[in-house]
């Protein structure tokens, strides 16, 4: 018997996908399950991406350049320029999804044993990437009662150790929906500069802002060029999760050079998917207004539903397409499993993502859950009503 | 100034792509450069892969399962069955190219600081993947004069240390073209079993065999189920390097479970490229005979050309589409740069991959170079004649 490595065995299974067997079983038994647990949008991928396939001139699906095909790099430069971010090809490496961009950041900027500080709750796969890169994610705890704001600089600073190599933030935030403004981000920039740390920004939800606020990219802090690494992806923005097209962006030359070496080792990101992504740069205000408008309606339907539930705590999410709420239950995972296995309203039930997996601090988030706004308004309304009834029934049962 | 991590800075640039700027400059100056340095086939991708695009039913490019879409997993099961290898879905994770499969093996099976023994010369990107995974590749030296055979078991065994976690072999071999038979592979299996090591097989050139010999997969050693991890890719086989579709294959349950967790973190391999790959399973003897026949003609043209050159040592490669030869020069890199910058025949020249980068032992391979059989016979013949003249001129110059 030969076992996996320590890091292989330590690798956490995805808490978002963990309860999938229960959902599969419920569905197999004929139950309708409203799956609000996973961030897979149902919005249609822009037709321009499929149209690009019709224009494929090639007869050989060849390796592209390791940093991405020039057409797509240039499309990205144009896209970022629209957001007031000036970049050149030398600042961009196209990646296998945002996932590879994050792994790249962790390996290029950190050595085994190094630590990265991230506000919790955070996108759980950061743990997986960190395990793979043999680095450790340390949490900066944020709380519902503070509207998920970052703690004071002094609190964050106390978490910095000689092993800390980077501060990381996802903005707008998955899972909380929190939109961090310039002032909050400046706290992190101040500390990154003071302690010579990298500042990682996961900005894949850049356009998902519901009330007209401006998005602040870390790349706008031009005094931080040496520190900032931004990780991006078209997955959510263009409803193209399966394309696996992301980007690793920095103005730090040493970082870009090392990242390109990693990029060369894995040869290139997928060629056809990059060609499909090129025309997305032409999608402007109308496309995003429609898409974000749809998510806003869903968010509002979720909020309307939550308002009818007793003892559920939450804050209005201003961005991304998630909300984390505190439920009047002892253990949200137990509640979700119960909804999938024992509860139903007209043979329908709801699936949420228990939030404990989004926290690194043991015990936190046990009575919290995340909803993703991935079902249309009608289905969302139904799901929220079922959730309300489920909470009532579960509390009576306990 | 904030620098990359130690591992980022230690990351070797690709020796295959390292001399590209010289080639680019020569081409920009109007020279024709026969590029025999890189393994990018010019063979057409099977039309069935493009046809699959016409049948895309989806309007949303959604995340697929982390282990790959079931249609493609099943296609792979059928493909391996044709090669006498029995597998189930639980043994296969579809990856972002063979590259990700190798990184996955190194991270799932090894901890930072662990070592992997690999016959050298080896595919240089193993170094890159190892750096990323914070493990070390240690060489088992093989030599032209021995027809690249593995050394005696006792010689290999002396290289095993407490840090050794895996033995790895690429078969047929990139860069040497060596085809390892069952007997040689059994040497490694014996040692893997005796010392409880993993046995990694990079088998992406499985079908590229020129003289009718049978390919032996490590997966055929059923007494080694716990040890064997096989890394695969459609890049060369179906001339689809830009699709980034590979596979991580093992019957070790702990390894597959850990690998799936890594797979879940990065979500999934590209969906459309998997759909394109599904029909490749129907390509049989006729397809491979034609393709491998074409590579054989090219290999023979290379051998014919080499036979005319004085003092060039080589062995007939039986597989893959490469050959490593020893040139009558002190430094092959210097020779290649000279060909690109100073030499020409009717304004044409040749590019090879200097072989030093394929060795881990310092100093080895300095007077060796790799040729990839990636140009058609006519071009190959021209290139070989130019190479002959270049060698003559270079020797006179020195």
C-alpha cells in the first residue's frame, strides 16, 4: 500500500461539491432540488463566442505562445483600458482559468511554508491552491455584524509574521458579496508596502456591482506596481466557466519573468477557447447592464425572501452574486443535508453551501450558509419560500 | 523592490524556447529557418475534432465535472481498452494537457523536498513542474553509446535515497526516441516495489513506434496497480497541442482521491476541447498508420541526412518523433546560435534544440542536440543538407 503525499492527503475536498451526493440522490429519487450552492451561472454565453468558432481558419490546433495568443492579449489590454487600467502585453499571462492564475501567484511569489493573509470567509479553493503550492492561508476574520468590513489596520498588522509573503483579497467578494472600496483596499496597500508583501487581487467579479458604485482595482494603485498581482477570469463575466480562460496580471518584472517560466513549462492555455474569448472585448455597457441587471433582480428576490424569515442575519451584498447569511440553526451542514434527505414541499427542496468551509478559523461559520444567485427570479422566489418553510420545520423538529 | 519567491527565481526558462529570439530575428531579416527544435507537429488535426464543434448543442459553456465530462472519460476508457488497458472512470482524471497531469502526480505523490528519479536526457519541462511542486528531479544518466538503455538495476538503486518518492519514465522517450521494452521497464517496477516508490509513466507518444514493436504501458503491470501513475495527452497523438487535453491515470485509490481534490480546486478542464476530443476514440489503425508512417518517412530522411555527416554520433530512434545526436562541436548552443545569426545557404538555415537543457547532470549534453521530426520530408531533406554544410563551415571556422 502506497499512500498519497502529506500534501495530497491534506488536500481538502471542495465544501461546495461535498454535499453533491445527497443532491444527486434526491434528484434520482425524483425530487426537484433548487441548487443555490454553486456559482455556475445559467446566463447564456455571449453568441459572439460561439460565432468565433465558425471563423476558425486553422487545420492544426497548435500550441499558442505561453503567455497567450497575441490577439487575446491585445483584447485584454483593450478591456482593461476601458476600466482605466493601462497594461501592456508584458503585464499579462493568459491562464487556464482564474484557478491557474491563483496557483501561479502562490508559487511565483511564495516558497513552501510561506503564508498568505486573506479575509475570511473566503473562496474555499484558495485552500486547495495553497495546499498544492505548499503555502498556508491565514485568515483575517470578517463578520456579518460588521458588514464584512476589514478590521482595523492594527488588527491585520498583528497577523503578519516573518512567514507572511502576501495579502490577498477577492473584490467583489465571493462568498459574502462585499464590495471593498478604495479606502478599505488602501489599508491592505499600506501594510503591503510597509512590510514588503505582495498584494493579490482576485477581481473576477469586477462588473458584478448592483448599485452603481465604481469598482476599484488594485492595479489602479500605481504606487503599488511592484506589489500587486491581479488574478482574473472570464468564467463569470461571460458565463464561460468551462472555457478555462483566466489571466495573471502584474507590473512587477521579476514576477512576470518567473511566471512566464512557469507558463512555458505548461506550454500554453487552450488555443480555441482564447480565440472564442477575443470578441468578448467588444461587449460593452449594454451587455453588462443586462447581465448584472438580471443578477440584481435575483439578489432582490433573495433579499425579499430572507426578509420573511425569522432570525436570519445578513447584510445586503453589493457585488458578486453571493450572500452569506447566519441561520437560526446550530449546524448549517446538518440543516442542508436534512433539506436534501428528509424535507420537501410538493416534492421540491433547496440546496445551499454550508459556510463553515469558507472559514479557516475552526468553528466559525458553522451556522452560516452561502446562496449563489444562479437561478432565475421565478425559481429563486420558489426556492426562498421553500427555504423559509424548511427553517420553520427544522426548528420545530429540534 | 519585491522579488519573486526562491522557487520562482529558480524556475528554469524553457531551453527549447530559449533561442527563439535568435530565430525570430533571423526570420524578421528575411531568412528561412527550418525549425526542428520544437515538438509542434504540422500534421492536420483530425477533421472529426472540428466536426464536433458543429454539433455543440449548448448555449452555456458551463463547468464540467472536475474529473472530466463523462462522454470523454468513457471515450478514454474505450481508447485504453483498445491498448489492452482496463480502466474505469474512477481511474481517470482529465487534465489541462499532459502538463497538468505531471504536476498533479508530483504534488499528489510527493511533498516539498522529495525527489523523483528520471532517466536523463529528459523532457526539460519536468524541471519546471518539479520546481513548481517544490520537488527535485534526480537523473539516471543514459548515454548514446548504450543506445540510451537504462543502467543496471544496481546503478539505479544506488541513486535511491530516503527522499526518493518516485521513478519516472517517458516511453517512447522525448528527447531520445528510445523505446523501452517490457524488460527495461520491469527494472523500474522491481525497484519501485522493493523501495515502495511511485512509478510515473509519461506515455504521450504511445502510438509513435516505427518498426512494429508493441508499446508496453506501465498500466499493464497489474502487480504494480498501487505504484503506477500514468500521464497522457492528446497533443501529439491527434496533433492537438493547443487543446490542452491530457489525462491522469492510476488505480491507486488514495492517489486518485487526492488528485480529485486538486482537480476540484481548479474546477475542471476545458469543456469544449473535451467535446472535440470525444470522437478521436473512433480513429483507428488507418489514422495511426498514416500519421506514424509520415513521421517514419521524416525520421528516415533525418537518418539519411545524418549518415552523410562526418563525426555525428546517434542511434536509430524507434519511437516518439525525436533524435538526440552528438555533434562534432564543443558547444551545441553556440553552434545553433551561429547557424541562426551568421550562417545561411541561399538565405536559409536550421534551428535545433541544444540538448544540454535535457540533462540534469552539469556538463552533460553540451555537444548534443535534439531534432524533432516536425517538417515534411522535402523540408527535412533540405534542412539536413543545410545542417551538413553548417557543420562543415563551423568546424573550419573554429
